[in-house]
């Protein structure tokens, strides 16, 4: 199963703007698992995936990163991950 992860932070304004878009896409895409990870609460995971900026969107298949999108994103850009 495809997994789409949004790495974000509570202090990040572009993350706050992207979160509702990400959640809407997750509701429209039942064949993928969507997860939001706060980098301040999950530092180890952020380090494991070498997250250097937020928001970062990542497509993961079979526990391997397939695609990455860094920075503010709209519906079209996020859907490009899929």
C-alpha cells in the first residue's frame, strides 16, 4: 500500500495552509495511507528521513521513499506524488 507522509511543524505557516489540502486528498484517496508527522514531536523519524525543511511530502512504498516534495504545495502538487 502506498503511504503518503506530510512532515510538518506547529510553528510552520505553509504547513498550516497545506494541512487541510492534505487531509482532503486523503479522504479522496482510499487506496493510500496518509499520515501527518510533527517533526518536533517525532525528531527520530524526521532524522531517519533526512527532513531539512517543512512541509515535506513523501511517497513511501515497501518502506522505501519513492518521491519527495519540499515546500508549500497545492492539491495538484500533492496529487503528483501519487
